[in-house]
C-alpha cells in the first residue's frame, strides 16, 4: 500500500518528532526564544503535525482518493 501512496510517509514526521527524538532533546539548556529546549521542541512538533497531515491529504487528493 505504501508503494502506491508514498505521501503517507509525511504522517511519520510527528511520530518521529515526539517519540524518537524526545530523549535526545530532553534538556533545559539551551533556551530558544526564552523557552527551555524541550518546550520549544514540543511546540515545533505540535505545529508540524497539522502540516504533515495536510501534506498527506494533498497527496491523496492529487491521486483522486479524497
């Protein structure tokens, strides 16, 4: 199924940002925009989730599946 719909790989981006990279960014320093790095990372992952869903939806729509 993934061979026919490679755009669904975009849905793995939020998963990777939340679970795979989380142990690597779990530190208080450095700070980014006044936030501890972990909070900044979680904010980034939260904002990337709708973008990844939109990209997957757009890929389905181009193939006539939505």
